[in-house]
C-alpha cells in the first residue's frame, strides 16, 4: 500500500523536515566498523572509500595525510571527519612513520577494535572509531552529489558537543552489550546528522543543491512547505510570498541556491517519491498519480518519463524482473 507524502512525513515527526525526508527516502544506513587502539610509533593507510567514510578521534591525537602533496593535518581528540570523496589517506603518530595497509591490519579480526603499535585494550594513547554511511544505490546521487568532499568538525568547537556524547556511547558499545549492533548503527547515523549540522552551523559554503536550499533562511520555509505537501499545485507567486520575496527575486534566488527552478525542484521531488513507491510496492500508477497531485495517469506518466527517462510501469518492472515493452504501456512523451 502506498504511503501518502503526508504519511511518509508524519511517521517519525510532526515537523516538516526536508533533510530527514531525503535521508529516509535514500534509505541511508550506517555501519560502525570499529576502530583501533594505538601507542608508540604507528601509521595506517586506508584506501579511497566508495561510500561516505567517517572517522573520529575518541581519545588522543594523530596526523591525517591525504595521498598527494597536501601537508598533514592534525587530528585532535574529539574531532570527527566525514569523507565523501574517493581519496586514500593515512593516520599516523608521525607523518614520517612507514604506514601499514589497513586491510592487512583488520583482516581476520575477531574484535571490533584492534591494537596497533605498543598498545592494548587497556593501555593506549590513541583510540580511533570509524565506519561508513551509504544510501540506496538508486538515490546515491541525491546525497553524494551534494555533500562537501571533506568535513572536519573540530572537537573544541561549540557545535561538537553533541558529537562528544555520541562518541562516548559508541566507545561503550564496543563491550558487546545487548543490542549493540542496532545501537551502533543508530548512533552512527546520528553522528552523521550532527556532523553535517556542525558543518552547516560553521557557515561553510555549499554547492547549489537541495541541501543548500534547506539551510537558506528565506528558502528553508518554502522547502518545508513543498516537502510537507508535494501533491499541492503550488504556484510560483504563492511560494515567493512565503519567502517574503518578489516573484522574480525568489525565482532567481531559488535557482541560484538549489540549482533548479522552484517548480522544477517540486516535480523532481515528486518523481523521487514515485520511484520509491514503485520500488517498494504494487501501487497502481493511477493511484500514485492521484497521490502526487496529477490530474490523470497520463499526465503523471509523461512527467515521470520526462524526468526519470522511463515510464512508471517500465521502471517498476525493472525491479520485478518483468519484461515490459514501452510502446505497450504509456504513450511516448
């Protein structure tokens, strides 16, 4: 059974929140892989990640160096880093120490944390916690294309206070408490959201995208409105009024901030909701069209094919393994 846009929103919150909408739609999940204890001279080289990698200094400090000519970066206790670009890097006690490959270090381990250098589980100078976040492949660009390639939240910053509590909880979960797997997964996702919040609060500039729009003081209320009721036939002048801007100024500012015109963004968001529904159920296309505010199945199908590149039935059939002839289903757009 298809959830209406209202139901999708209200399952977890009474507050319209586009960031939560996107994270739920993209089915982002976290994996807290564990980490390591270290003392004495040590260095570990990590391969370029194919997901959003995170690592945090739960205790002690070390050096971070990306492959290339960039100078090393001091990674202090309490710092958290999100890496959304495919860059290999090395963590070390000293940039001059010869690094060992992380794959060999963590291969065959039986515990979440491994000891390197002169350390042990009870005696160590540095503790690093790491893992990754990944969206459903169908929605990977929705998230990966808008995240900054590198986010460094410093532990001494006011925005990092919530992160310190999360790190403490993740460290406690290493003891294998009942429900630890679920707890660490949820804590990892919370760490992602808090690190992203801290980055946004720092005033860092983002590329034109939905993420930048939801943090823009004038556009944030408009984004909440469109996500709260995507089926509504929103008019440009109506949205501009909610942003307290003229129609022309609003349209220009929205396009520059979000990378799409307001009504084009709304249409794309509707299609993302439609894709999700088609992947997860047997909702009739006619019912989906009505739920998303289209006057007819034909109008919805034309819009879906124009934006997604395939007809709704052909898109859904791809997940069921059916063979569908485009000419037998919808009229070509």
